[in-house]
């Protein structure tokens, strides 16, 4: 067993390594850049680059890359060797400050959403010194931002960093008003729980839908799935446990704070949760986590599926984004303390979050929108597409007392009564958890449960940081103008905010049909699909919001809207084309082969006088569903041809929602029925039961 203390972060050029390998003056200068945002001098960059190169080579690296996060939602990298050829044919290892600070990449093949023409190819990557470099597969990976030659932002890290700065600036304004003169930075803190499926690699390779789309496009529900709840938190199988142990070691070496792992609700589904880190690091780490999950799975004979709904009718996979905030001095802004009712700072930041979510429900929904996540949201394993906030009984009671002016009865912490004398006594939490809520307060943080498992957490955190910056900015503006003492002014502002935005609070069952009706009566948004949600990204209030806090320009927002539309259409088109291919080349031939066998059996039985009514009935059922399937396949092909003729991407998205997806659902219905009728030996690919219960 590896020494965990020495293993953790062993592949990271972290603070401890920098302190040891850099001259004191250089280290201090770099820390000032990281902590206070001071400009980095090239002479400092040269010293850092040389130390980084020596450390990387000592740890087995031969190449370096600027590791960035384009708008594909995954990471990108271009590798360069440390070797430099001399005039005499010998080589030296070289890595300069210029190599560290700036790289050049072909930007023409990355999504830009119309920000630049296809022929405008030059793009730049620029070092993000606030995120540690690391070694992956013998390559030094340097986290960077990514922009075009004209300065257009082409990545997810840049707006994330902008949103972090915006939030910190506005939060500090409020903290100064509340008497905090020590804090110099307020940092959004994030922990992203990652759900995933593991299936046998050999079975994966027999299903082109999994290979091309990451999900099954066909599959009848097996006799057993998750009805008995025996998978959730169940004993981890030895093979999966070996995978998890290997995964932990890989992630720990990369400095990823992998902490908690367990079986999830669906068969073959699992979860890995890290401890908290700042939003920038957490986003980098989540990308590393997803990539490492996939590579380690292959070593163990598995394939890791990160798609939101890989198996229809069975729980899908999400990514619970736990968000909080802390000062550089270690003060948690969402820590209620022993008496939340008396904690003005906590209540003020709580009011800001309630206001932010209520006013920008649309942006939070858009931040998790995708064709794959649409199929997950609203099912009984994920919150609905409606935003609401769960606070629990105690905080709701506090808010009610503040709004009405009645005296609050105080905290009601009680000890848990188990009825067993030998068990230790422990205090029961004042609030239960609500798994049906999309946005739940869970003690000292908010758990945003809507993001899909495959999605970058940059997008929801950009929104959360920015809408909180907006709410806090408005609070600071109002409090700075008040003539009364700050405590009274803050309490009045808290009361008015709770009263105005109370409609967003809901402690009930988010899965219930009644909630949809009630939410509509409250005036809450319910954008069921990506095509419904994405047009609102460029509503005037959202353009103004992001421009005001310098997170996105209007052009950058428009580009992201176009990319989201395009991804929705393209992903669905790939799924539909795969469906056509599988049904025509595999399912229908399997059905015909089985019908041929049944027909021969009927003829043989008749020749010896045996009644064949059961076989004839089965033959008719298969024939009927095969004919219907063939007809719907033709309809889908026609619709795809029509889709290709539509030029405007938002209209393509609407056509995909209204025509393509419903037709795909019809095809699946007939194909899955055939799976229940056709003999197992004829069925062309592994079934749900075979994949989920290995």
C-alpha cells in the first residue's frame, strides 16, 4: 500500500513544491500573483518555468502541454517535447517563461458559435497561475485559458475566473459594511459529487449506440432493476472495489480530493465525491476525475459511462454541485452558527442567494441544459426542470418569523432517541434532506442537483457566482445609502428580500405532479427541454447581468447560445442516425430470422397434425411490430432529411424537439417490444439485464 501522505499531490507542482524549488523572492512574487491577482513579471515566469521543467523531468515527464477547457465541455491538449535541437545535432531540455505563459493552438476546429470565421485559425492559450500544473501520462499539464487571435473567449475557464472575481468583489463590499476589515478575498467553494455507471467492456463493444452516443438507444426493462433498493449503499463487489481503489490512487497523486465512494441506486451505478476546494480548482479536478475514471475503467475491463441517461427506465446520473463561500481567513459565509436567527451575516447572504435564484431561475436551468440531461430531469431520480429552493423546517420558520415580525422560538436541536441504551447519544439535525429539490440548503452550503453527470461544472458555477455577485451588489448599494445603523438596515433588507422572493422556497416533494401546477401558479419557470430554455440565455436582463459584471460580453453570450443549440441538434442527429443503423442492420434482420424459424416450425407441426396457434400468434406479434418499426424508420429518415434542409440553428432545435425526438421514441417502443418477443439467440446485442448485472 502506498504511503498516502507522500502519494497525495505527488504529481502536482503545488505550493509545497514551489516553496522548495523556487528562490524565496520568486516564490513570494508568484504567491502575490496567485493570492492577490498581481501581474506576473516575465523574469519570474522564466525562473518558475525552469523549476517546473526540472521537477517534471525528475518525475518522468518528457513533454508539456497547455491544458485547456474549450466549449466542447471536455479538455484539450497539444503536446510539445522539452527537447530543443542544437546546431551540432545534440539536444537540450528547454522550457522558458514564454513557453509557460503563452501557447498557440489552432482555434478553427473548436466551437466558437459564430465569434470567428472558420478560416480564422489562430488561437492562444495563457497560463492560469491560480491552478497548479500537474503530470499526466508523462506530460506536464499547465492549466490555461483559451482565446482567439482577436481576443474572443473560446473556453469555460476564462468566464469562470471572471465570475469568481466578480463575486469576491461584491461579497467584500458587503463584508466591509458588516465590519470585516481583515478579509481580502471571498472564494466560492465547490464540491461536485460525480455519478457514473460501470459496464463490462466486451458488452460495450457489441453495442454501437454506446460507442457512438454513450447511451443505449434500445433496451427493454429487465425483470429486476432497482425496485428492492439493494444496490444503494450496498456492498461493493470485489471487482468494482479494485477499480475504485486504483482510481483513488490515481486521483490522489493528481491532487484531486477524492473522498467518498459508494454504490448508487441503479444497478451498476456508483458515485465518487471529493472534498471542497475553490471553484476554479474544483472545476479542473472534476474534468480530471471524469477523464481518469474512463482510463482506469479500461484497465479493469470496464467502460465508465458518464451519460445522463444511459439506460431508459433506470435512474440516470447527475453531478451534485455543492456551492458555498469562504473568506481567506476561513470564515464560512453560509455557516448558520448556533443561533441562525441572530446571525445577520448568514441571513444576509442567505437572502442574497434566495433573491439570486428567484430572479435568475432561467440561467440556472440553461446552465445544465443538454439533450441528454433533458431525459433525466423530471424523472424520479432527478429534480424537475423547475427551480426551487429547499431550506428545511428551521430556516423556513426563521424566515416566516422575520417576515411576520413574530418572535422566533429559538433553535430546537434535540437528541436522537434510538431506544437502545448501549448506543451513543447524538444530536439530530434540525433539517432533513430533500432529494427531490433542485437547490437545497444542506447545513452550510447549497446543493444544486440539476447538473448532468457528463457536464462541465464551470457553467453552473459561472451562473451561481455571477447571480450572487448581482444580488450582493444591489445589497451593498442599498446599505451604503442607509442613514440608520448597519444592523437595522441589514435586518430590514433581509426581511424585505425574504418577503419579495418567498415564492422560490418549496420544502415539499419536487417529484409530485401537484408541484408542477403549484409552481406555475407561483410564476416559476418550467423549461422542459433545452430547446425551450436556451433562447432565454440572451434575454436582455441576462445580457445586462453578465456585461455588468464583466463575465460575458453580448457577443460571447450569443456564441454560447448558438453552441448549445448546435450541440442539442447534432447530438440528437447522431443518436437518430445510430438508431436507424442499428434497427435496419441488426434488429429487423434478427426479427426476420426468428420469424423464418417460427414459420418453418408451423409448417412442420402442421405436417404432423400439431396445433400451431401459439406460434402463429407469436409470429403475428413479431410481424406487426417489425412492420411498424420499419414504417417509423422511414418516417425518421424523412424527418432527418428535412432537418438538414433547415438553416437556422434555433429552428433546427425546435424541429428536433417537436419531430425528431418523438419519432425516436416511437421507434424505441416497437424495437423494445421486439426484444421481448424475439428469441435470445437471435437478439443482436447485449440486453439491459446482461449489462447491468455482471
